[in-house]
C-alpha cells in the first residue's frame, strides 16, 4: 500500500529540485493544477496514471523512489535505469500452455499476485487459486 506521506515528500522534493511550483509541475506532467493541489493536501491519493505521468516527465525519478518508503536510491537526479528494461512486451497473444518453469517449485515460492500493466496507464490484478 502506498504511504501517502512518503509520496508527498518525494513529490515536494522533486518539485523543489526542479524548481517548479505546483502549477508548473502540473503543466509539465500534463495534469490539472487541482490534481497536484489535492494530492499535496492529502485530499486525494495519486492514481496510477498520475504516478506514471511523473515517471514519464522525469525519467530520473524511478518508480521505486517515488513509491517505496525505504528506497535506497539517492535524491533526484536518480538512477537512469528504467523499469521498461525489465519488462518483456509480447506482440503476439500468449498461448495457453502448461507451466514448465520449475524454478518456482524448486525455490518453494508460490505466485500470489499477477499484475498486467497497459500502455494507457490502466492495470488488472489477478490472484491465482491455490
């Protein structure tokens, strides 16, 4: 779960580092000024789309730095490593096959959640049956 106080602190740090007012920040990421104001005042929580817009506008702002409370990354400018480097995009539909990956069974780990992220900022979460 997102720690809103931590997220607001990182948001303020990002705005200060880039010398942006809330209005200028909103313009840079492509949202209404009220959206930034409501998040900073804790009236609203940030949506996934809002977070992804920040990441797109400030490539140095890693998602883990923005979202994780105990992130060990330095303050902006942040690492140039992009989350996209770890994502494999399949152009063709995935065929149904039986699981052949033995790594999960040999490590004793079990899949508990699968998240699908879409280019429009939406997502689906699946919880496999045990």
